[in-house]
C-alpha cells in the first residue's frame, strides 16, 4: 500500500474494522400486537485487526464523478429501515453527532408529563451508559428545531 502513495503528499490515517457490530431483533407486545425492535451492540476489536487507510490531507484530491455516483448507488441498498415512529429525515440516518463525545445522536419520542410525545434527538452514549459513565451531554434536542436549522 505504501508504495502506491504519491511522494510529496501529506496523508492522514483513517482506521477501518475497529468495531464489531451485532444486531438482533427482539419482540415485545405493544398496543398493535407483537412489535419488533432492533438492538445493536458495539464491541471494540483488537488493534491488530484494525486496517489503516491513508487519506490525503490536501484539498486538491478529486475523485471521478462516476466513482462517486457508483458508490452512492451501491449504498442505496444499505439504507437503514426506520420504523414508522421515527423521523423521515436525514438526521435520523446518522449524520448528527454529539459535540461532547462524538457519537451519533439517536432519535427518540419523549413522553412529556402531559402524555404528549415530543420527537427529539439525544446522545447514544448517555442513553447506553447512563449519567455517570456516559456522555455529559444529557440533553434532548427537539427534532423540529434541529431539522429546521439543518
């Protein structure tokens, strides 16, 4: 790989294969009968399994348009299927990140004291690990406000 890099250019490293993702579906009885929810668990892989990918740091690196279009077309089949209760918006697809810890923000319908559901985004680290071990960003951000700003 190193022999194929251009001399005189600066490169950074992006690490691939750093985590193992395990997804499973669990069923629970809801108002409409049996409902299925996806559970996802992440586990860090040993460093000897990581793959270093060189990334050019200068801004004059141009990719062929056909390569970009081909990659986008290939990724269409990998789009996550969100339940009807989720937002039909790009932020729910994983482009919104926590400013404190860098993890993705997840979508949630928060039940208020009045019983009304309010669509929000929240940090996954705080949700998964709790207040003490998780992210200090414990806020729930209203979906309408974030989506409007985006």
